[in-house]
């Protein structure tokens, strides 16, 4: 399995780690019955962890599509792996900045992560080897 595929797996798992952080203060029984109400009651860094959890889910389709398009186009392995790894790094920073309430830095991390996804499409288009 390629590094880019491992990065896709990391992006898929990230929302679940953030969800665990958001509900870390209570026993499972307190939120399982009505998790949406529990999420609505959060405040502080736990609320931000929940919001980062939701945003992490939103980022998954983009990285999956970018990596798959680059793979199908047979784009250069090193470039695809580097862009996917950078995406995961920026998403990690995004979560950290969300949890620590640094909205400007969080926005920059989001932008750079999306630039990595765009880069995957560009590399596929410019350097890809697959026939149409």
C-alpha cells in the first residue's frame, strides 16, 4: 500500500479521534442515548473538538478524490505521497488550531490542506500517464 493510501486512512480516522476528545469528560452512557443533544451542550475546547470533528469529515471526500485521481492518472509516486502527507499534516495542524482556539491559523491550515488536494489534481493532469 502506498504512503498516499495510508494518508487517506489517516484522514478517514481523524474525525473519530476528535469525537473521542470532544466527549472525553463523560461516561459513554451519558451521550449514547442522545449524542446530538450531548454535542449541542458542549462548550470550550470540547465544543471546538466537536466542530473540528465535523470539519474533518468534510475534508475526507476531497483527499480521497485527489489521491484516487492521481493514482488513476499514474502521477509520479513521490509527488502524490508528498502532497497526501502534507495534507494530513495540515489537517493535524487544523485540528490543533481548532482545539486551541486560533481561528486565523486554523483557516491557513485549511487553505494549505486544500491546496494539497488541488495539487493532486494538477499533478494528475500535467504529469499523469493514464490514457483518456
